[in-house]
């Protein structure tokens, strides 16, 4: 079952542990879930509109940015999101979150179930987020993708952090890799 949360979770000098999701979003944290929570009966464009922060003025991101990153979404902007492929839904979820102009984006398994070509595209755009000043907390099982775009790597085992360092440090740490990352 669920374990009651204890302690604090701080962002911008505020404890956000028991905050509602919309309050956390207003503080500048976006979340891209593994299960691609889209609004299936709304169009692609309507999904993006729901993610938009306020009027969108002053945001780092626009509809043109989203459609420029993922032209397939522009082609399907009037299509109900529920009929999109898994890769297209993942693109839409990422773009909808970006429309909220987060300072930190938590992305849970963004490459799960995607074709290799789309995986590389997602990795490319995760690197671009970093270049645009968005901090990314990436939860990813595909180590090669995570290591390409990360400044810092953490490995968790049995609910505890077993490694905290640079990607280079993780590559050099044979015992951690053998115990926690190899099948």
C-alpha cells in the first residue's frame, strides 16, 4: 500500500509535500507521467491549451514552439488525442507540460514503449530543455539516454540512493553498475 509521507520536500524555500498538484504547478514544477495522461476526447490543440500558463504571454514556450519540435502534432492538431499513437501521446504530454512554462520538469520514463527513432528524438528535446534553462528530473531505465543528457546521476536500490555522482563517475564505478544496473 501507500506509505504516508514524512518529512519535507522543498522547492524555492517552500515545503511542497502536501500541496495540491495545481499549487505545485503554479510554483514552476511540471510533471510528465509515464502513463501519458492526455485528455483523449480533446484535440491535440485543446490539450496544449489546457497546459498553457495564463494567457501564455511571457512564456518561454508557444504553440509554434511545440509544433516546431514535433511537426506530427501540428499535422494532427485537430485530431482527438485518444487516437494518437503512443509516441505521439508522449510528445503531446511533454508539450502540454512545457506550455505551463515550468522551471523544473519531472519526466517519468519518457521513452517507455517508443520506437528507437522516437526515443532519439525525445533525447534530443530533453537536451534542448536543458539548454533553455529548464531543470529536468529524469526517471529513466534506458541508461544510455539518461547518461547522454545528465549532469548528475542517482541510482536507487530498495528505496535508497546507492549512487550519487556524475555520469562519468557512474561509468567508472564498476561495482555499482554490476550490483544495481546489470541484468
